């Protein structure tokens, strides 16, 4: 198997979501049916896909990503009826969420049906399911005629890929086909919601905000760290990390700016290459340092979209230390802050 993973050559195919070349999608769909790996864009991040009903194919995902087997995968489907086929019970409130949020950045953890191989779910009795909101992902599922198991298409514990180039830098020649449709829109992963418990519990903050979910089901809660590790064993504390050491400064306003300036100077004086993640408004206060701007502080969509690509860019610039501002802890900001906290360990 090891040899097989390393001997493949990756074929990169550019796909315009608004003008899909179906010949290429058929080829990718067939690759999935034949047990190969296809990386594809979703609205959140790129996924590394395989036939969810083929355990040998799913095994290749774990090998390619160097992912521990205790970390279960999300299964991507094209519509509600397909989701229904993969689960044992679909609670009425969960169906309601599905109808309102799918296709979209919401993953629901449900009691699984027996047709899903154990390797997909790390032997749990639940399965995580979502319908992605991306024309190319949906076209791939349709052409494959299979549910597609797909984690983010990065090496385990590194930052998720928001461009095909990121997939290639992690997984070149470890995946058969990469469908390249440019930058993903949301930039952070889907929200993972456990709907097998009452009240429903968020296991991972992501593209679907807590606020928007609570407009539909008011008592949804965010799981505690302890509850999350128990329920979702792969969600280790240090995750989504760049290679550089990441420091998240949690002070506010001018205190935050001063602390970042002080830390940046300190590390620079030790001969370290320092990168700073900043909002637009503060960027000029860090002149003399390598600064990446995520967006206006209030524009959380922009900040989320640029987070992973800027972390990767700072790694590519050989930063030893990345110092990050903190962002508003509401809406999409919660997912941004969750990733920054996990990346900083
Ligand atoms: O946006 C996304 O969710 C992307 C795109 C490709 O869909 N996928 C993604 O997959 O981020 P991954 O494998 O990197 O993260 C999925 C998380 C895992 O950390 C896992 O712990 C959790 O979902 N998960 C999967 N199945 C689960 C289950 N049965 N119970 C609890 N947690 C589960
Ligand atoms: Mg991941």
C-alpha cells in the first residue's frame, strides 16, 4: 500500500464551476468509482475524496494524509435522499436544519446505517454527513454515483487547503486527480453538529455560525473541550497548525498592538523571522515586519477566507514565529478564533 501511495502521478484538471467540462467530471467520477483519490473544491476548503462505500479506497485517504485511524471522516452527498440512505435515524429537527442549511457548511453527526464501512467512522456508531455548496463538488458526487468520504486535503494537523496549489504542496503524487477551481469561498471548514444528543451540540465551529443555527433551533450549545474529545476523538488540541510557532495575542485594542510590537521586536532581536497576521486597520502599526492582512476587522468573511492561505504564505516565507491579532468572537469570528487558538496549541 505504501508503494502504491507514493507511485501515483497526480493529474491536475482546471474546472470552471460556471462552465463545467463534463468530460473531465466524468473522468473524475470514474476514478472515484474505481477506488482512486480525487481532491476537489468545496465552499469551505478542498477535500480529499474517495468512495465512502469502498473501504480500500478510504484506507488510501488515511495513508495519503498520514491521518490517524481514530479520526473519522465526513461523508459528502448530493441531496437529502442520499443522506437518508446513510443514516439509521434522521431526527425531525436535524431534517429541518438540513433543509435550511444544505447545501452548505454544516456537517451533521447522525446514527449511521450499516452500509458505511467502519473505517469511515473510526468504528463509531455515528456518521458525519454534509451536502457541500459547490457546483464542482456536487457534479463530482453526481458523476461518481457514490457518497464521497473526504477530509480536508492536507497532511494531518497542518492548515487546510483553500487553493489547489495548497493541495499539491501537501499531497502531490499521493492523490490521483486534483480538480482546481481556484480559491474556496468560505476558507474555514464546516461546522460539525452532533444531532444524536439533546440539546444538539457543536463539536467544531465553522462556516455555519452558532447564531444562525440558533435562529432555527434555539437551544443548540457549543460542546466543551472535554465533550468534544470524547465524541470526536480526532479533534486533538493542536490542529490546523502552520509549521511556524503561532502566538495568538488575546489583549484588546491598543494593548494588543503594543504587545504584538513588543513580541515582534523581541523575537527579531533573537534573529528570528517574524510574521504578523493583522486586520487592515492595524497593519501600518507593524511596519518593518512581514505583515499579512486578513481583511477589515469587521469583515469576518474576508478574514476567514484568507486565514489559511496567509498562514501557508508565512510558512513559505520561512517564518519562525507568527504573531496573530485576535478577532471578534462572534459569528464567523468564533471559527477564526477557534482555529487560531488550536493552531497556537
Ligand atoms: O468543510 C469541511 O468540513 C471539510 C470539507 C472537505 O468538507 N472537511 C473537513 O474534514 O474538514 P476533516 O476530516 O478535516 O474534519 C472533519 C471532522 C473531524 O475532525 C472529525 O473529528 C469530525 O469531523 N467527525 C467526523 N465524523 C464524526 C463522527 N462520527 N462523530 C464526531 N465527529 C466526527
Ligand atoms: Mg481537516
